[in-house]
């Protein structure tokens, strides 16, 4: 085995680990967003847990955050909660930071 092969394998391993961590951060962020929105909608704990799971699942509809944003805007509007899209986008940024801290702290 050459040192080049070892380096290549190390880079591939690091890339895979980084991609997995990015996925975990987004999933955790979406769960946190779901709980935040559930609080705004005054859902019970059981309803909040189910809603957080639904927000995580909504992210699989398309690449990017637009599917999650649409779900949150739609659900919050339906619940007569006055929160606009810029507030949701700002909350996404905050929850991303929080999710990263939680996951980095657990390793």
C-alpha cells in the first residue's frame, strides 16, 4: 500500500464522516424546528413530538430547506400563528447552530 492510497482512503473516510454529520445536523435542526413550531401552535407534548417527526420527514421531499419552510409557513398560518417567512428562516439558522452544538457536544 502506498502513502498515496492511504491518503486517498483517509480523505474518502473524512468526506463520508462529514456528510453523515451534515445529515445528522439537518435532521436534528428539523426536529428542533418542529418543537419550536409546535410550541408556537400550542400543541401538547405528544402532538409536538409527532409534529417534529413530520417536519423531519418533510425535508425529504426535495433538496434544500424550501420544503421545510413551506410546511412551517403553511402549518403556522393554519394555526393562526403570526410568524412570517423571514422569522422562520432566521429560526432555521438559530436551530442549525443549536443542532451543531448538541451533536458536537455528544461526540
